[in-house]
C-alpha cells in the first residue's frame, strides 16, 4: 500500500425530502436549479448534500464563504449523519455527501447505479480530533490510556473513582459518581473512527469490530448527532461521550490519551501528526483518496483518535452544469481560504499542501456525461 506523506496538517433537508427534488434519471442526480461557473467564480444554482454532523460548523463557514463569493449559488446541507449521507448519494437524492468514513467496497459498487460506471470518489476535506468529553464537576482534564477508555465505554469501569482512573490521575478530585456512557444513536462516521481507535489500541478490551453503529449490547444512553450526544452529556452528571472536538464547549472536561509513554491533549496539531503517515487504501481509483490511519502510532505529540471527513462525490454527473457547480464548491472548500474558514469555525486541521494538491486534482477530475 502506498504511504501518503502529508507533513503538518493542523489537518436543510432530510434525505427523504431531498429525494423528492432529485431527478428521475437512471444516471447521476441533476443540480437543484442548474448552474454554471467560470474559473471557479460566478457559480449559480443549488447544490444539495447531507451527511456527517461533525462538520456542521465547518460546513456553515463553507456555505457562507462560497455563497458570499457566488451570490447566485446556494448550498443546502442537512447534518443527518455519515451513514445517511452515503445512502443519500447512492440513492441519487443529493449531489454530494459528507462522511467521516469513506465508502465501503459494496457502497462503491452500489454508487454506480446513479453515478455511472466510474462510481463515486472519496476526497478528504476536513481533519479533526475526536474528543472524549465528560461531565464531572470540578474536573477539567483526565489522563487515560486506550484500555481504560474502552472499559469505561463497555461498562466495565462504572464509577469515576475507580482505581484505574485514580492511578493515572492521582491529583484529580474524583467523586464516587456513576459513569454514564453516551453514544450515537445514528450510523456515524465519528462512531466508526472512535471504535476503530478502540479496536486497534485496546485489542484485549474492545472485542467488537469498528462500525458506524454502536454495539447494541453495551450499556449507556444514546442521542442523535454530534450535538445530541454533547447536549446529553452536558445535562447528565457523570456522563462521558466521544464527539468532534469543535462541538465540545462549555463546562465539559476532555481526556488526554496515552501515546507511547506520554499523554496527548486534544488539539488540531496533534490530530495532524496522527494523520501524517496515513496510507492510501489500495485497489481504488486514482482519484479516490480514502485513507487508512495508524491508531497505534507512538509518534510524540500525535493524537490517534482522529477523524478524516470526506466529501463524497460522483465521479461523473449527467450534465456540465452540475459537474461545474460541484467542482466550484469543492475547489473552494479545498482552497487555502476554505480550509482557513473551517479551522477558525471548527478548530479543524487545514490540509497539508501535498494532500490539498491531491484533493484538488481529484475534484478537477469530476466530469459530465451519461453512462
């Protein structure tokens, strides 16, 4: 497998409603209102998407920036979860999806029905750490290794004053308080990335495979979307969850994860280091940039519970207007300006020069035409 050296990366509608607006073609979906673009400016038309809720803050910034530069264009995005986004694209209900997990092989095959024989492509556009956030009064940060985190979410560690937590945090005022794990109720790319981390870094404890669906047999509460789990934890003393770091605000504490012999706090820079030596998934098209992350890295300062969110697009759209509008928006998101806006709004890590160049080339490869 080819290793992608990326250097420093400080990294409106439901799908059902959108399906009503999608065209009935047997190929890819049509644009909401048509549109053209000239050299990346003057884009017009409506572009519809759905998917990951983790990128909500970044998407709001991207929409505002793109629409300001292109008054005739409008971006509609519904944060229904990564799974819903991928399903929406495959069904032809939207022109693009946001997903914190790249399309699986079966999904790539299924996408050919609406996207044509070249199928769909996954293009990284957002990099962020997944915070392990908790609500314990008077405690703002804790140091935990992957095994302890896994035991907490499996329900094996039930109280905050458990000896395993105390051993790593001798100075913390840990109360005799029950732990309530909170997970996503919807199919989530954040869940897939978090369970991937646990399965790789805590193999003796986390016996489930990585999945966008949380294991049904495990205890705890659930909520929909990134905002849902953060809200539940904020309102529940003793609760803990996993969420895109940009959404964790207010009084919640955050976990520093053990990497090698040190503990690493949640930062965009630390997320970038963890993605630095990502591997391109083999056997996919030249313009597909699906990445495999090393969850067991021992690189100093790397934060391995990181997600790479993808813009998922058809490799070909049925007409030039749709392809042009998709490419114009994608190019804006991947530009220095677009990445800066996301970083400011969502604490994400801007793409490195190398990865941004590859992503822009992938966007530029999108074409128009029939099957």
